[in-house]
C-alpha cells in the first residue's frame, strides 16, 4: 500500500483502517506500523496519530543521495553476475513497464518499475544493500505516486532498455550509468512535481 502510493503523503493512517484495507488482524498491523515507522515510511505525530511523511527538499536530496550511492553499485554487480536467463527475465519485466507507460496505468507502472529494479538488485547478491534500497523506496514511494499523477506515465523515467543492453554486453560500468540516468530523471521529476 505505502510502497506504491495508495496512501499519499500527509494522509493519516489508523490501525483499524489498515486492518480493513489489508485484511489482517490488529496485532500484525500494529507490528507493521511499528516497523514502517522505524524505516521512515510512516511518521508518528503524537496522540497516537500516524501519517505518511511528506517529502521536503532536504529529505528528497538525502534519499536520492543514498540511492545514487547504492543502486548503481548493485546494478554494476548484477551485470557481472546475471545469467542469460536473468537478463531475459528483466526483459519480460521491462515489457510490463512499457505496457503500463503506453496505457497510462500509473499503478501498474509503479509496481512493474519496482519489480524491475529489485529483480536487477537481487541479481547483485547483496542482501544488506537490498534492504537499504527497500527502505529508501518505502520512503519515497508515496511521493513517486504523486509525481506519476502529475506528469502521467508518458514522461516517467525508463532507462531499462539501456540497462538490459549493457547487461547483455556484460558492461558493468554502462549498466551502473544507465541506472544513474534512471535515478537522475526520477529525481528531476520529483523535484519539479514537489516544487523542491
């Protein structure tokens, strides 16, 4: 829900509301809220109120600073470790991204873009970095939805074909560069949409 922006920045959440939305019991929802608050994906406001934090210019810069530090490195490692079957699976995932962009389906874009990136990062074999990347994506996911809604899918970043082509050539540096370009496009749109 939070990762794909079904709960928007600034929107309050309640245990009962989340319990009904995900069909889980109070205890698992309470634990999820605790974990998501610790990850920075939710913010405790006092009076037992919780909301999705709004991104500030400083927070956007900090999240993207961390993303630029680890995601291209994971992509670089993935290029050296991926099998031909792994690369073919990325192509299939990228087709879903392209389809979502063509049809203007923001929800499908957000989900398929996430699946592409994390399939790539899983190929790197770096579980610690993956956990950090997941935390960062949880923190900007709701705002990513806002950006997508403002610009529509036709203007969203997609340098996945460059990523795949460089992986086929086993060019780790070009793979990292393609992911850096993807991140830079996303950062530029995020700043523009949020006015930060």
